[in-house]
């Protein structure tokens, strides 16, 4: 059984946002775009999702042009439609309008069946002090792990 192949990861999203809920969505891509994605030439760091006319659209995602694509290559940062069920889209509409949450892509991967998928998250923005608290917790955990390892090596 094949595992999913990670194409792009948005580490900054987990640093800048509190993740409330995660959804898996397909992406509507052209032929040359999917070939480029399979080569691992995609970037979702500066991207975000919006809901337009009951459709979820991903903006700012960069897919490099395919080398053998010639005139069939499309714009690298064109908006891409995400494929979700209607009930999921309705849930996202309610959360983004009423609760003030945003849609942020977390990871992009190719699943076991060879389809390109994106994990998008309903997220709430962190304040500066929240980020500082997270960094302090990570540093403390790192120091504890280091101490445990150093004590285990002594005995």
C-alpha cells in the first residue's frame, strides 16, 4: 500500500494560527500543473482560501511551469478551485462569516490513488503574546529532552 507523498507544507500556518478544524479537499488542476506538482514544484506558504459564489478558491499557491509544457502551461499563481462537498462548504461559510475564522492551507500531498489533495484548516489568528508563549513552551520541552538525554548517557 502506497503512502501519501508530501508535496508542500505550510509550517508558518501552525505558528501564526490556532487550528480549529481540518478539511481534506481536492484541487482542480490542469494537465501541466499536475505534472509539475508530481515533480514537487509547488509552494503554499503565502496562500489562503476564500469562499466565492459557494465555491472555495485557493489564492496565492504557486505551481512552477512544467518544463515540457510549452504553450499549455498556465499562470503559476492562478486561483485554483478546491473540491469539497456542499455540506462542508456550508459549514465553512458559517464559520468564516459568523465566527471570524480564516481558511489556511496546511499541507499539499498526493494520496494513495494518485490524486492531489490539500488540507485546509479553519484557523483563528494568534496574537504576538500567544506566539511568545508557544516558543517558550517549545524551548522548555527542548531543554527537558536535552537534560534527560544527557543524564541517560551518564549512567
